[in-house]
């Protein structure tokens, strides 16, 4: 086992692909095991949070229910793999997609249904809101440990594409498997959409954003000559 001790270089990517200041990126990578531990703690909390919904969901569909806990698990495993000297591009891509999509979707949903979420304690509301935005921040650090090969992006796209399908369009087993929302699915919202349409539109939008960011990062790294023709990173 070879532990990674040096910090990877920071490629000169455009701000929209690397908005986190280098000092914060370095801090997160330097204390990578602490970041792993925090995400594992968030994963455990998330599975507890979803326990009621899992109890009402067919066992075969469980992997598509606890979206945020899986996203934090993905990033914990991705960073741990990198620290152990075996970065897995498919796992890092899953972590990037998951933390961008769920990191944005949860605050979006909390705001869209803020009146109906009145049953949440204000501290819980704030915790859910800001902790999920922090997921987006840590996703933006992953470009330091991966070059997002197209095949890795494809793995993430297949997984999160299937997640969109069973969440909102074709449940396969039972009812749609999206996170519980505090109003009926057919409740009228804005722009003629119902509640299910509002949450679906948000997740589809954020999934497309994650795809664009991952592909754009790959393209920019290729333009900078950071990726060899065989797909591996240069030093």
C-alpha cells in the first residue's frame, strides 16, 4: 500500500471549473482523512434520515433511494482511494456527479417548499441547507485528483441517469423513489408545474450541469496537455 503524501498540482482551469481558492483546495487535500471521516459521518446520518422511506420501499429499489448518503459515501471512498495511491476515475466521477447534483438539489427543494418544510426544526433546516452546499464545494476539489476520463464520466451518467428515471419517470417497482417531499406530488406549483415536476426539473438541470462540468474539465485538461493520448495524466 502506497499512501499519497504530496499534493497534486492545480491546473490553470477557468474559474467556473475551479472556483474554490487554492488554499482551501490544499487544506481539504492535506486533511483528506478528516474529509473522509466527515463524509462517512454524513453518510451514516443520511441513512438514518432515510430509514423511514427505506422501510416503505421494496428492497430491490433501496440503492436508488438514499441519494445524498450515497453521494457522500462515493466521495469518501474516492478520496480514500486516492490517498491510498489507487485513484479510481469511475468512483471519482460518481462522487463528482453525486455531490454536484444532490448538493444543489436539496437546497433547491428546501427553498421551493420552504413553507411546507415548517415542521423541520430551524437548526435542522439550516443544517440540511448548508451541509448540502458544502457537498458542491468538495466536488469542485476533485479535479485535483482525477482527469475525468470519458469512460468514468459514462459510468456516472449511467448511474445518475437511472436514478432520474426511477425517481420521476419509470419507478420499475413501487412508486417514484425520489426523496420525500412535504406536499402531494400533484400539488400545483409555479409556471404550471406540479410538485413532482418542480423537483424533477431541478434534478434534471443539475445532472446536466454535472455532465457539462465534468466534460469541460476533461477537455480543458486535454487542451493544457495534462492528459496523454492513452488517457493517463501527465506529471
